C-alpha cells in the first residue's frame, strides 16, 4: 500500500474492513490512535496474545490522552474471555 500516511491512515468504507501494511515498532499504535480520533465509530483491535494487547494499550495511552478534549477510552477485555 503505497502512500500510507501515519497521521491520516485510510479508514475502511462502511461495512468493510481494511488491512494496513506492516508498520514497525509503535508506528502501528500511532496510526491506530489517529484512526480512532477520525472515526465516527468505535475501533476494534484484536491481538494474538494478552501480552501484545497490553503493549498496544500502553502505546495507545501514550498517543491518546486520558482526559481533555482529545481523550478517548481505551478498553481491554480480560484474556480469559473469548469471542
């Protein structure tokens, strides 16, 4: 996917999903934070492990303040819960 912008990642069209290219280090979380700010709907991230979920949560908390006008909730499900 050429032209991928970390500060303005593409949003999926309504009713569709979107796959991003592999992004190194915390760039994925930065792009996800930007997506959450721009999206009119909740953003769901499914990880491979509880360790990865915790790492993403910490990274997202760095990019998204927990109070103020830009605050967004970051919620996690317990690792014992399955969907």
